[in-house]
């Protein structure tokens, strides 16, 4: 089939246009190490989006599962309750140290961690093939086609991707980013949406299933000020003028029956998955 658009080259061009993405490419470990505590704080009370993803995953009791870009274990920990073994791969030792703490808290030992960039990983050497491969919001690579080809090669039965559909943040969040970073810098954040990996896969002869759904993310804080500090630590460490962040959380937080402050965001999300023909 004649290709009018080379989706991987278009992805590369958009990726290369962002200084923030270039910084992550150079040293993703350093980027995420200093954000690990904030990331854990933001996601530790999150249940609805995770439960939705777990319901989509077909993980069986005897399966080995590779979680590429596992972070602090939002998916790896609950998947380990079902799977025979989970391998959590992430470039950030800080993120994986939190994952190990969470596994220990639940008494789970059927896992291993690999501190490595996916781009540097060799299948069959650094990582053996697994029954199921998962990549949840961890496709921020310059060469998307190479990353997806490797994910496919690492799976014996199925690959599951989760990625945003449409704008990478909802309108209120985008307004906050514009207030903090300015229009130009905000447009260099995030990544192109799910249609890019779908079309890159299509060009490679992989025709995945796609489901679009509205993912509900909850973050729970003891106070509005904690929410402000956590957002700043996650998205702009060292920022001095936090007034726009405080204004945002004044509008975004609601107090629950326990006296905690809850931020609920809803984001259109794509689940993309395919089964191996030899599975």
C-alpha cells in the first residue's frame, strides 16, 4: 500500500521540536528520579483509571508480564497479584525504588526490576520475551516505530498500550500550563495522540484493536497547599511563582466526606492492543 504520510517521521519531527522532550531523551533517569515522590503522591489514591486498564488487560494466572515504563508500579503491583511474574522496566531507579516498596507492602515477591532505557534494551539479552507486554503512557520515544517493534518482539501473546486521545490534558489543565509556562512552551509539552502509534503499527502490518474511553483520575490531598506543592514538584521543580497553581486548585479541588481534598480529572484515553499471530 502506498503511504501518503510517514507517521513515524512526522512523530519524530514533532518530538524533535520540544526542548523538554530532548531533555528527557538525554537523561530520563534524572528527569524522573526527582519527580518520583511527587508522582507517587499524585497516583497513590488513584483507582478508577487503573481499574479500567486492569479490566482491559487479559492477564492470566500463569502469565509473565513485562511492564515497560512501570514507574512507581501503578499497574505492575496489581498485575502481580494475578500474574506468575512481573518484570518492571524503567530508566528511573527512584521510581522503581517506590515500586519495590509497594510490592513489599503487599507481600508480593513474584517480580523483578530492570533499570534501563527501553531504547537500550536488547530482547533476549536484557529482557526475555514475556507472555504479555504493557506500556501505559510510556511511549515518549523519538523513534516510535523502533519502540513499538521492540514491544511486539518482547511479547509472546499480546501487547497492550494506553495513550491519550485528543489533547494530552483537559482544557482546565491546559489553561494552567499556559499560565505557568506560556503558550509556546505548553505546545512543546506532551506528545501526539493515539492515532500516531495506531498508524505506525498499521504501516508495520500490525492492525490493533482500539477502544476509546473516558479515564477518570483522582488525586487526594490533605490540604490545598499540599496539592499545590505536589503539582509544582511534579511539573516544574523549583518554580517560584505558584499563584497560578494555587488558583487552579482553588477551582479544581472538592472536599470529600473524610475532609480530604480531591482533584478529579477526566481524560479521553485509547487502549490499543493486539494479539500475536503465533500466540
